[in-house]
C-alpha cells in the first residue's frame, strides 16, 4: 500500500513541524511506502489529497488539526466525485482540538495514531455536506457545523497563541460572552417535516461528538449511523451562558431547558432577521450567513481507527 502523508507544520502551535522526524522514523522503521508533504497555504491540503487520490495512493494520512483535516477530506471527495476512486483516511492528532479524531475513534495523540496506522483497523463513517454562505456549491465536513455562538468562540480561540486545546476554547467562550452580538432568529427545518423557530444562541449539527477540544456537543452521536445529531440552544443571558458551559463539557446539556437535542438526515437553517457566523470543522463557511442546507452522506469514507 502507498501512503500519502500531509503535515501542516503550523498545527498545534508548531507541533506539526516538530513531529515530522518522529513520523518519518516510525514509517521508515515499519517499512511503509510513503510520501510526506508539508502544507504551505490555505487549501493546499485539499489540492494535495485530491492529487494523491488521483495518483492512486491507498491511504491519506493527515498530521494536523481539524482545519487541515477538513481540507483534506474535501480534496478526497472532489477526486471521488470526479470518478478517480477513493482512498482510506486517518489522522495523526497534533492540532488544537483534534475533534474529528475524537469523535470517530481515531487516537487524538501522535504516538497512538502511529500505532493505529500500523494496525490498519478500518471502518466506514458518514460525512456531511453543507451548502450556503461562502460555499454555495457545498463544502464537506467530517465532524460538525456550528452556527452562532460556537462559531464566534472559534474565531476568538484561534487568536490565542499561548495555549491550545480546551483551555483556548474556554478563554474564547469567556471573551465571546462579553463581545457576542445579538443572536439571530432562525427557522430550522429537519427532514422537511419538523420546523423550529426561535432566537438561537447556537446550533450545532454534529456527525462527531465534540467541538472545541472537549465540548461534548452531541455525546451520543455515532459517526456511522446515517444521521446528524443536533444541539440547539435558545438565547440566554451572559450569566446563564456561563452556568451552561460545564454541562457542555460533561455532555449533560440535554437536561437544560434552553437545549433541544434532535436527529435528522437533512437540515435547513434560515435567518429570519440578522446574519449569523458558521463554521465547518472549525473552518469558517460564513461570517454573515443567511441560509444553510446540510445533508448526511452515509458510509462515505473509510477510516483507519484505534
């Protein structure tokens, strides 16, 4: 088998570059047939993964955080939809959140990720596709979509350079609580059959389980069940938001009166007044969105997991 390894050298506050010698030594020691390439710019990972699938590589390995993982998935799907076959995928977790890995059973640290790559245990998982915002033709995602508050939190978290993981996102939460705009009134349609209209602080549409390195947005989600799991939060006061945060870390937010947990294969989100920010796997798909449509793609990707 041929392995194509994509490394984002800036992931994890520079941990990506520092990890390259360990990755290369492990793969050489265990006689992997591989090529390793560093990303150099935005969307480079998508170009690299698409090219690797077209060139017949069997496995795409992404040593990075969730943003580069998302790019790589989009490149793989572009190649697949163009009729160039498919490859298996896995992650070597060196990023800030590692949420895609954490929600799909892939190890979230480098040592265990390399061992899983060697063991070559596989399964198929679902992917999602979102259309709207800056991506009217669609962007694929593996972990989840965040609309509203959590998208704004992510925007604050990436500005924090001295720490990573859950702590960075917690600081982002605190900053966002005191900076956050008025949330939009939205209409959410699930599977063309159920409609929810409310002023929503946050809407998370999950294929995985967590966001922000440890916020359990959908603790019961399974990435291979053909369904999105949604966490929909009504607007709340600043003090109430701070009271809710521990529930999201523990995954007990379903007990809160402001929260609705739903499941669907198709989701439509439309603002009825002001715009909203939204992200896919931590990457912004719009800062001033008005309408998004999402659809699950069952059993779309084969991954190597623990």
